[in-house]
C-alpha cells in the first residue's frame, strides 16, 4: 500500500483511536490516545496501535522528550565535518556534525534551511544523501524511530528553500493560485512540490498557508496567502492538501488561528488579531476547518495574540484556550500541532528559552520547532516532566500522535530514498511544463486604459527599469526572445535619485518602458507612512510616467502597488517572480496568453476582489 493510501485510510478512521485501544494499554499510554481517539473502529487500528504501544513501552523518558523537538542542523552531509557546519553545530549543540546532533537529542524531526545559516540544500542527490544520513543516525538508537524531515516550500519565490539553484520546480505561490482560482491547478502545484520533496527524503512540508489576507499592510503574509475570500482560500487549501497526498508528502496548514489581518511580522514582534469571535468564525477559521475535514496531517501555530479567544494576551502558540480549547476540542483536530519557530521574536521576546517550550507544550502543541537554545529547552521540558508540571499522560499523548503520524505516512516502513533517482524527479519536463501553464493562468491585467496591450509583433527598443536583478534580467530576456532590443537598469527596492534620473534619461527615444515594482505601496505600521522603499519606487514610476514613452508597471509581489500610482494607464500583477511567472508576464504583454487572473484581494477604493481584464 502506498504512503498516500495508508494515510488516507488512517485519516478516515481517525476521528479517534480507541475504546478498543483502551483495553490493552497501560494507564499512561491508554490516555495517550486521548479523547479524540475514542470512537474509531478499523481493522488495521489495533495492529498500528499495538506497534505504537510497544514502541512507547521501550522508550526512555529522554527519547520521548526528544521526539517533541524539530531542530535545525548545519551542513550538507550528515557526517562530514566542514568548518562552517562544525561552527554552526558547535554553537547550537556542542557537536560537530548533523549526525552527532541527532545522536545527542534523538529529536522527532529536522527542518532544512538554505538561507539562514544551516545551508542544507544543494542539488537533489546531495539532499537525498543528507536525508538518508540523518535517518541512519536516528535509526542507530533503540527502539528505532525515524525522523520527520521538514521544510518550508510554499510555492512561489518568497518562501522556497528549494530555489532555482536546487533544480526544484518553482511552482507559483498562494496568491497567484488564488488569482488563478483553479482547484485543479492548486492540487497539481502541491503534487509537484510534494513529489519532488519526497524524492529527496523530505517527509513534511510546512504548507499550505491557510491565512486569509485581509490587511494590505500585512508585512509577513501577503502573497503567501491565497487571498481575502475565506471560501476561495478554503477551496485552494483543500485542493493542496489532496495534492500533497498525491505527491506522497505530509502537509501542514499554517498559521493557526490566522495571521492574515495583522500589521506586525511575528518574526520581529508579537502581532494582535483584533477580530471578534464572529469574525474569526467567518474569516480566519474556515480554511483550517476545511483542511481538517480534508484530513490535514498537522497544523502550525501562529505567534499572534487573539483576545477574542484568549483575553490574557498569550500568543496562540502558548495559549491553551486556542490550541486545546478551540483547535482540539471545538474544531475536533486530532493530528499534530506544530509550533511556529520558537526562535522568532513573537515567541522568544516574551518567553525565555526555558519557558517557551514548556508553555507551548502545556497549551497543546505536540512538536516544538527550532528552540533558540536546545540544551536549555530540552532540560526545561525534562524538568517539567519530572516535577509533574507536564504529566506523563500529557507527554504520552503527544508522543503517541508523533509515532502515529510516522506510521501513517510509512516513514517507519521506508525511511530512505534513492539518491541516484532524485535528480530525474526534479528535472521532470512535465513538472516544468505544468509550472509554466499554471503560471500562465495567474497573471492579472489590472489596467489597460490606453489599450497599449497586447503589444504588436515586431522589433522594439525597450527599457526595463526597476526592482530586482533576476526580475529585470528575466523580463528583458523574454522581450529579447521576441525580437526586442533591451536596456536594463536595475535599481533595487529603494532607487536613488541618481537611479531615477538615469532611468528617465534612458527612457528617451524608447518604444516602451517596463517597470517591475516590489511593495511600492507598503506602509510602516509604526508611523503610518509609506516606507522609504515605497516612496522611492513610487517616485521612479511617476518620473517615468512623466516621460513621453509608454510605461507598463508590473507589481511583482503584493498587488496593492497600484494605490501608489493610480494614474498609471497600464498595470499588471504577477504575485511573484519565479522564472515561469516572468515568462508568463512577457507572454501576456505580447498577447500570446490572454490574461485570466482575477484579483484575489480588494484594492481599497480602487478595485474589487475578482477584478481583472482580458483581451
């Protein structure tokens, strides 16, 4: 039986495990099944249950506590001691290699990164070999318990640990899929991501993002959300859960109970969700409920306060009313609850390293992601169990869920992958073709007041000026393939006056100017004023609009940029800047693709949700 089939069968039975379960378990392990597991009856449940009970009976307290943690490790090989990897692992854990970190803590999981220091991700064969090495290190212990290996691969260019350099297919992100509106495309996108990640030994993707993005000034969600319509977001999320299943990967919906209407980035502060309980029920919770009904394996918490649910001001990650009262008891979720990273300021600024993991666990979390000081976190949880702050019953509940998750997803049965086969999965031409065709259905034409588009065929002299080294170069390359002569003036997120003057001069005599922008609307929540980057990008666009050359403005990230220059006659939104999205943009410019994307959010005072032009 495939991992997907087994997982789905297990989920259908998972309204609970066990009145039947209870008769054979010792007291602590019996109650580990929890009230949510009290009604299931499946022919396979006793066998699985018995295996879990046997494993737990042979686990030491230290091994059980280790299963609660998901850690980061430095390096691209489990056993190689490179200078950079050794320095990182020594700083975090006092060991030299990833394998030694696994041996020391026996964690339940590992998360891969490429941009924040650990540098785990190179080519597919390397990542697969790393995964196999980590699993081998985990399976040296007795009882033999494999790892969950996780990553943040949300789709799009914004949160993609497997970037273009890895060879991974760059599927469009959530808001692009929301603009597309096709659940088939959303499912296929998740399936491609899941298939490629599974090929290199990843077992969990911290996706899909299920937040409903209502706040244009949200600094951390934005295009990571499918949009502002809870029903549409729910449809996309459900399709992605099913797509990840088809790709043989476990998915994790985030960030519960909703991070879409906040003005603070929880990486750097503690946002507050001011919605009433009724608004939460209408806006934020439906996508998570839909994901639960679709059989989502796990849900990630948000470091946000929600006074309507917990007036104490505890962030959701540390809030028993939110995690246990709302998610477990009211919404009936019996899968894994995973914290967002505990080293984020939304958690770490308020809760010391010895407090955060204990509070999150007591609130109802099962997996504790990236504690900032692992030795302190591990000791704190151990002490809390020994002194009774965390009961053995509560510990066993989470360990049971973690082991069940690994059995459901066949990680015990098949922890290793074929490293030699992984590159072919990543380079599958069908994956690249689907990424392009799906991206072609996401681009939104917001304004075409002068009927400038589609461009007529034939040679043109075009200036591409604005944000992004790869973005400007990619747009220019697409134009050149169609016979244009191009000049590129890349000016970053905050163009200087000199950049702007150079662009205005270069526009003289050109047939067309294409200006990519990135958050040219953004407001600083502390001051209520546009950020310096927004001011500078807006100044660039308006200076070019004042020339005699036709201008196409392309918002490459959040679609709200039009609010900064409503006088622009031709505006498109791409909701991302993967190579496929850049190609789609150029195809739309020339009319090779009819723009079909619709705004998945409202542009305040300008355009309603669902707006979009076509040729």
